[in-house]
C-alpha cells in the first residue's frame, strides 16, 4: 500500500541527485511551457556533484518526480510521478547561504528558443510538427492532417520566416486545425484538446455549523471571482477588408447593442469586442472567427483559486467541481495552471487556477 508520506526525487541528466531542499513545478495548459524552480543545499550535495560541478555544466536536463512511495525512507522512482522534464535556463549560486537555485522550462523551451528557418508552405501541419519534433529528438503523439499550410498563410500578412519561433508556428497551426499543442515529458502532442479527460477533482465547502463558527473543506484556502463585464453578455465583431469582394463584418451573438440616447441602463450597454482579420476572408470564415473568439472570452468569466494538499493525479486536463457555497460559483471549472510545491516546512501542497464560463452564458456551437 502506498504511504501517506509524500516524497520527491530529482534527476539531473538521468541520475538521481540528493541534496535538494525545496522545489516548485508549474504545469500549464496548452501553448505554454511548464516551469520548475529547484533549490539545492551545497552542504547536502554528493562529492561528485558539488558547487564546482554545477558551475561547469553547459547543458543539464532536470526531471522532478513526486508521489507517495510504499517505503518513504527509500523512495523508488517507479512509484513516483514525473511532473516535468526540461532544461536548466538559469543557475544561481549563493556561497553565503550555501544554496544553488535552478530554474528552467520543459522541452517546450527548445521550440520557443529556435527560429524557423525552412519554407513549409507545401507541407501539412502534422508533417511540420513531426519534422520539428524530430529536430529536437522528441517522441510524437500527432494527429494526421491533410491541408497544406500554404492555404492558411496565403492571404495572411504573417510571414512564415518573419522572425517567428518554432513554437509560434506550431501554436498557429494548432489553432488553424482546431487542435492544441503541448510537450509532455519528452513527447510533442499535436491534436484535439484533452480538456476534461483528466482525473476529476471535487472541492467541497462546508458552511459553519453555527454563525461565526469555522467553515470546513478539503482545501486550505479557496477564492472565487467573476468578470461582471462578461457575465452580463458580450458581442464579438470581426471584420475582414475586401480584396476582390466587399468588406465582410460579422458579429456574434448579435449585432452590438448600445444605449439609446437619453436613456440609461443600470448595467450599461453590452460590451462589444472588435477584431480585424486578414483581407479576403469569406463570410463563413469571419463568422466562425467571431464565434471562436466569443467562446474564448466567455471561458474566463468565472474563476477559481485554491490551495490544498497535493495529489499526483490532478492536471490541466482535469475537471474541478466546486460545491457547498450555495452560490452560482458551485459549478465545473477547468484548470489553467497547477503548481506543486514540496518543502520541508510546508510539505506537499498544490495551487490551482481554474476557470469556466458562467451558467447564464452558452458557448457558440
């Protein structure tokens, strides 16, 4: 049986190196790099991996694992979960405090730091993703596509070789395909969104038994917020200047509403968001873009911040159900960021930032 005592393990270039005193791993949702912050005590480092050894390393890969091993005194890596694999970006040595601090990103950083240097117009998105993953030695989980990317960029002012990073290109192609892109461990994922496919988490708030008494819950702290501007209703308007045809303008869900002169509303006019897109888009393309942007905006309407004892199964692909407050905040949320911290003082905790649309708003279909 797994123990209830959490343990962490840090590997540098594939070898477990003891001596760390705390670390933080942040797992983001799509399109962003996961990050780590790791502190070693130079007094606890093995002789072969002392401060001098660190000071001479040119490239170091870090893997951080966490979990609840059956034998906490001798944790087995096979019983732990790997939460990040990446490179060190910065190393700070403090000889007075006798610490070495390492910060870095997962292998998304390899794509972020590399500029595109090839013309890809005649290839498909999946072919490009496969090629770039191979360039950096990553494994792949890529859904095959069929449309040449030249169709996406032909009428766009964005140039494929205009100082763009490989990650900019992959993110743009993923959005065009209706996909997402992320790096998990040493694998590049390029395919349909995995939102909601992870392990579910329920947060239960228990009101005080008596007025002024203490509340309870399976968390340390929790806060909710909402965007009043969004929940009262918004309109998104997209415009594409004409090239050979008239200019196309589409709004979703309806044409923007204003306040009638001489009258007022306690809530003000519906907020309208305006966006310009490349010239030559068809009415269908413009309408679909308005709907897509609308869905993106309303997905931020309701937000949740929670700190709680950490587990090893909650991820940005999980769903979070909040209940017990007796308010509209009792609903489903989707994590955008999950941060786990392990220290000798606080133990093993996790902070989650999640969001979703408001119950009174419906996504465009």
